[in-house]
């Protein structure tokens, strides 16, 4: 597949041109910038990368700040028993980014830790250039332990994680000042970046004789005017938090902890709470998610800006060729895709078969499983974790095999589990058992090491994109949007973004009914019934009807579930207010 990631020229990267007209800084622990840069793990990072690519298309005045993650997240290997083995996944910044001369320090425990930014520049074929700063502690002046702080994305224990968040939030803020940026708005992508708001708070400490009795010496109002917080976590347990003992040990005499307890919670420093308290604009990533968050944190105003995907990144070249020809302005103004329902059906089907052929080749090369492009492929790929129920499709293997006798189909799966998520790894092993059990009945393949490259081949190549989260735990989800852009039909529990995009039998199908918190068995039954009675018969008996749905999915979903629309909303409603 042709690359949409323009070849970088690090020697031409200079920060000067960005300084005067950049007013917004977007902080994210992870960012999927390009496949060779292993600075992301999954959905959150892909969203940040898509966000940055849209900023570049739209020439928005934003600088991005993230960690360099020299050893990456993890490279996934699956052993003979179906168990995930994790390897480091290093990458070489020298080939892709440029070290800048600025350096800043922060005191962590007893030592000064120095941080240097590297510059990566996103170049949009239709717009401008967007700077990304990658923060790095691997410097000669640092203690050997501190040089490792920016190695492993989401690696290590609480202490390692808090050190990373100190580097991201506190050093990120200081790097921007050291470079000469004049930032007015800080956007926190998830709670990991909340320490930047804390460092701003320190900046705006009021002289003690200006503080009324009982009032905070910190000018919280001033910080709130500058901070925007996007939360992504719909469960309390998912929020990042640290013990105050740890905070005081790593940041001695940094800030008045008693004042922070009032903001971030009495028992733990809850990063979501901290970010909520210090941000004047807070949003969830879909309507349903904003409602859930509002219930979890009454007393705050939680708005909704539904996520999107960067269309040129996620369109298979067979589809971008069609869009370039029929809707030349789609990259800048994706709403023109609303007319995709008028495209000639054979054009759409032919493009789909090209994308599907690429997937069939990949599966055959990687897993040695032969799939038939004339039979439907069901795809499922995302982080392997219990709430997403990756094994729900395999609840009743006999039933699944019976359905496939009437209507043959094939399944492709992928996804990594976090190294500490034993249940997630158990699901991967479970899937490999099901693959064995279904051998000779249903072709099923698990593509190891799910990443940008695999996603860009897998998602556009399937006929049906499956999603089975426990509602309301899927904050948004984005991979279904990538599928729809390529004519893939979503079959999903009504949760996250799908609540907004679903029109039954038009853009895809629901599994069960809205608001149903069905037990696994009940949800599996809905899934089997829909596959057997609706989805597969349509594929085999009414191909014209199927293609009509493909075109409706492109027209109704891709035209609005994209990061162009999402960033225009952030720019108009969050950054300018
Ligand atoms: C899009 C994407 C995700 C996000 O998937 P969800 O649908 O949000 O679960 C995760 N990983 C990769 C590699 C992706 O491209």
C-alpha cells in the first residue's frame, strides 16, 4: 500500500517558523505519528496522531508534545501455547526527528533530570506543517536510571509512570517556554498530562498578602482559562492516580500538597480529578461518554466532541483514488463524501475487492491461512482487554460452525494486551484455542503485533467490522469509523460513537438494543441471530443491497466521523472561547 506518511527530512526541521503563530499546545502521553515511530500503543495514540495530521491539513496553530518512547510500547509475539510474549520495540529517532538545542531540568527525588526535545514535523499535502516535540531524558548529564525514564511507553510501576508524567507535563511546559513559544491554550489529552496544569498553578501563585483568609494561594481561575481537558475513561478504576507519599517523594517541596488534596482527591492524586479541576473546558469523546462522565463527576460541565479519524490516513489507496476523482476536496472538507451514496456500485465493489485482496495476501503471508475473497470476512482488532469481550464471538463454537455451514464466513483478529493485563493475555490465548477448535470448519486468523501498518491493511479489507464492548465502557472507539470509510459495515453493541452513527440496516447493525447491559450469553445470542438472519443472508442473497449499505456507510459515517470535523469543533468551541 502506498504510504501516506510523507518522507521526513530531519535536517530541514527548525522550530523558528512555528514560534510566532502557535497558540495551542496539545499534550499526549502517546502519539501514532508514523509506523516507524513506536511512540504509541493503541487508540489514544492513534487519535492524537490523527488529530495532529488534521491540524496540519487545516493549518491550525498547534504544537504537539509527547514522549520519545525510545523502546516503544511492545512488540508482540505469540508462543506455541497462544500466550503473548512481549519484546522491546525500539526505534531510531535520528532518522526521523531532529534534536533541538534547548534543555530544561526538573528535580525528581534528589536529582536534577534534564530533558531535551526532538522535533518531528508533519507535512500535509494539502495544508501546512505541524511541529511535534518528543521529550527525551537519555542525556549524558543524567543519572543512568533517569536516562531510562522516556524509554518504555506505559512500562514499569507507579513510580516510573509518575516520573514519565512529570517529564510530559512539567518538562513539556518548560520546554515550550525555553523554545520561545507563546502558548495561550493547553490541551490535555487524557489525565496523563495533568501535571502541566499543576506547573501552571505554581506559576500563578499569588503573593501571600493578596490571599484572603481561606482562599487558595494558587490562582486556579487563571489556570482554568488556559486548560482544556479531554477525558477518555468511562470507569473510575481506569483513572490514573498516585499516592501522595509517592508524589512528595518524587517532587519534594514542589507544591503545597494540602492544597493539591483539595483539587485532586484526599487519598490519592487522581489525575482525572486534577485535570477536571484545573480545566475551564472539559469534554468526553462521544455523546454517550460525556453523559457517563457527567454522572461520574457531577458538578462539572462535561461537553461532548465525538472522536473522528484522519480520512487520508485510513482510506485504502483504492478508495482514496475514487475520492480524489469524485470528491477532490475530501481531504480538507470531508463532508463532500455525503454524496458517496451516488457512486457507481461496481466502482465501490471493485475498490473493496482490491482492499480485501491485500488483506487476504497479508493473512496468507503472516499466518499461512488461506481465505477466499468471495466469502465475507469479519474483522475484530483492538486492545485485548476484558471489557471489549474479544471472545464473545466464540461463546458457542458449535453454533458458530452451524451458521458457517449455511453461510460460510471467515474471521481475522488482532490486538495486544497490556503487559500487566493477565486477563487480556488470557483472551489472546483463548482466541488461539478457538482457532484450533474451528480448524477445518471456519478459517480464523490472528495477526500478531497489531500496529498502524497492520491496522491500515486489516481494517479496510474486511466486510464486517465487529465490536462487542460492555456498554457503557467504550468511550468512543474509532476503528469502526476507519472501516466505514472503506465501505466496511459495522456490527456492534450500541456504545460509544456507534450510538450516534448507527442506523439499523442502513449504516450497519446493532447487537442487542440500546441501554441493554446484557449478560455475555444474551449478547452472544443477539450476535449469532443477527449474523445468521440478517448480515450473512444479505451478503449472499442481495449483493446490490449490501453495496447500497456500503455506500450509505461511507456517505453517512465518513462524511462526519473524521478528525477534520472534530478539530474544527475544538478550534471553534474550545480553543477560542
Ligand atoms: C484505530 C486503532 C485502535 C483503536 O481501536 P478502537 O476501535 O478504538 O478500539 C487501536 N489500535 C490501532 C493500531 C488502531 O489503528
